[in-house]
C-alpha cells in the first residue's frame, strides 16, 4: 500500500537531494529527524544555517574557508605552492589530507565532466585553474581525479587545456581501483597512489 502522508513525502523528497544518502536509507534519515526533540532539531538547523553563512570558497583553490579567516592551504607558508593537486571534490581533498603524504596545495573542481548529467566545463572551476597556472609559479600538476569514466574524461580535458604550459603533469598511481572514489579509500591505498604517482 502506498502510504500517502504529504508532509512525510515532502521531507523524503528533500532528503533525496543529498547525494551521499542511498535510497534505502532515506526513510531512516527521515525517521531520525522526526524523532529528534525540538531543541535538537533547532540546534541542527541552526548549525547548518551558521555554517552556510560562515563558510565560503577560497578564490584561489576553491576549497572551503572561513569567511573571516584565511585559506588553510593557500595561505600556509609551510606548503609547497609549486605543486597543485587537482581533485574533484572537498571529500577527495580530505581523503588525501588524512594520509599526511602531501605538502603542496590543492584545486577543487567541484565535480567532474558528465554530459549526460549536464555538467560541462563551465560548471566546474576549470577556468580558475587555467588562470592560476598561467599566472606562473606552478611546476607540477597532480591530476587526482577519481578513476571513473567521468574522472578520466576530466583528466583528459585538463591535460588538453594546459598542454601548452611547460609544467610536469602526473596522475595518481593505479593503486586505486577502477571505478573507485577517493572518499571511500583507506589511508594506505590513497598514500601509495599519491606517493607512487607517475607521468601522465
């Protein structure tokens, strides 16, 4: 029987907008929200609103930073600004940071090319990346996209876009399984893929 509760259906549709939640867990998440007490629910919503207000994208690397603060990566004097690691998402950046194997800076694309989903080069931060490279100072680009068809297409696009630039392009070693995402890899796998990267 189709349970017709308009308010519950509206909540489920809203939760479905969150990419990481699988269809079989959506109703569990809805139940979690519905069973929170009023104070917990208000605090939860307030935290989301406050975070959205206080966080913004860094104009250089496009990762998150505090509105009132500096970028954790671009403004860190201990990081090597000549090496830029290009990742699809913030989650991928965090996966690499957890390995403590990389001391360069990042560039977050905001996704990968996917014509079927309507994601074109204009929807990513590719032009910001190009301007950043053309500004000089970069010696190596690590193409750390996920090894999916979309990730491979994005890697090829970047390589073509920057082919006239005199810099070293590398990609992660094939320790990562084809079809895998950095977000779900263990630290050792990401560490080996990063330290054993090869020329692209």
